[in-house]
C-alpha cells in the first residue's frame, strides 16, 4: 500500500486530494492545526488514515511530522497544502510578518524535514502547493506574493541539492489560481474561480506524472505565460487583485 503525508488536509484542496488518494487505495497521514477536523476526517476511513495535530509555525512541527511518518509506517509522497495570505495594501506589520512566519518559516521547517526523511530512505516525492502569485510581485499582497516566490525558488534549490547529492527525490511545485474554498468565502468576486475537487483531480494527475511545475488550470497557464512577458514599467501600473486568503 502506498503512503502519503498531507499537511493541510483538514479542508479545501488538501482534503480533496486526500479523498482521491484514499479511493485509489493509499494510506494517508494527515496533519493540521484543527484536531477536531482531523478526527472527523479520520472517521471516514479509519483503516487508511492516521492523524497528527501540528502547527508549522511551531518549533515542534518537525518532531510531530516525524511522529506521524512513523505511525503511518513511512511515506512515499509528501504534500504541503498549508499556507496563508491576505490583501494588505496598508502594510499592517502583523499581517506581513505572520504571512512570512507561516509561508517561509513554517514551509521551510516541514519541507526540510520531508527532504531529510527521503534522503535517509533513498528517495521519494516531495510536492508543495504554492501559487501563481509567486510569478510577480503583487501590490495588494506584498508578503503573500513574495513568500510564494520564496517557495518556488526553495524547491528549485532543493532539486539542485538532491541532484548534487545523487538522491532519487522527485519534486512537484503546484501553482493554482483562485480556488473556491472556505478561505475565499468572503463575499468578494474572484475571476476564473475553480472548484476544489476539480483542482484536486488535476493535482493528483500532475503528481502521478511527477510533473516538476504544475500551473492549474489551463486558463491560468495562459495567464502566467503572458504575465511573464509584461515589462516591469507596465506591470507596476496594473491593478492586479488577489484572494483574501489561501
């Protein structure tokens, strides 16, 4: 039986991915901050799901992740589906620093833990859900877009490190656009909004193919392609909007 750890599976995209893997016979270890939500999901498939409450911003997150891996009996796939983001045009310090704490410090803590595990075991598949927001600096959400760019670059660096150390670790950087989850349930209108279950299907397909970078979906692939062609002097004049959270 194949085994996967998903951090951030208490709701949204992470949980939808977990549901697909469960149907395909995987054994899943799920982690997140809300223990009650973890327990409720575990009851849907008690023989296939192990749970662990953890907060990626806390220093004991890596230790708790190791505990979950041991309880699961190992892992072949690690998926990080956890992060935060806010529009913050007033640059409130608490919002910016909390975003960095989760999307940079917390991200690094658990991704490094997974990398070290796969290094010790001889290989594996390390995947993260970042965002198309890492493509450009977004004025309405400075910390969010910057931390997503950090995630993109960090996975690039780990891939090179794995090659230098001759490790059989595969990497997938998943970059979705706007997804209809509870975190976007704020009454605002978001263009090209995608269903979480459809996004999860595309993610699982990308994971099976071991795609290095997966922009989801086709509309956003086109959008990101043209974003990359926009000169800086034009970009700074564009009123680009982002989700309130992710």
